[in-house]
C-alpha cells in the first residue's frame, strides 16, 4: 500500500478544508479531515481547559482554607509549609485586605471573600466553558 502525503486543497463540499491542507493518499484516494473532527478537537480542548481550571481553583481554595486554619494557632514562621502557604496566598489576600473598609476589627475575612470569588468563578466561568464546549457538537 502506497502511503504518501500531499499538500493540496480539498475539493469535496462535504469536507471543510482550506487550501493548503495536508491529505493522506491511500491507493488512489485522498482523505481530507471532516468538519466534525475539527470541532471534536476544539470541544475536547475547551473541556480539558475547563476541568484543569476547576481543579486549580479547587486546589487554591483548599490552600486558602489551610492558611486560615493555620492562622488560628501560632505557627512557626520559618516552617517550610507555613512559608509556602503564605507565599502562595498573600498575593491574592493582601489586595483584598486593603480593599476591605473594616481592617481593624481583629478578624481577617479576606479568605472568606476570596473563597466566595473562587466559588463564583467555578460556577460561572468553568460551567460556561463546559456548556460552550458541548454546544460545539
């Protein structure tokens, strides 16, 4: 069986190919990718990105919860885990703390606000991406 690749345009109307397209020659026929195959790939890409974003947001939410729980006790500031939690969460929590009008209450509610923002992103952005991907079929 002679398999060769030829750079050409697709002439059949049932395929969506913009010239030039690489088509595979099998015996004397050329195979052009179908429109559904391109949409299938785009759908899977968007679904994978949505799932990865959902996992990352969930992981970050648990990191914020761990930092809030650790802040209730007096942790060793030189502990590597405590240093990691502070380094990862402080870039997000510090601007929220500055934005809050009642900073001197003695209780830090910035983790609650950030967790609520994460839940909003999971319910709005991730679900929108998943619905967009499923409507591409």
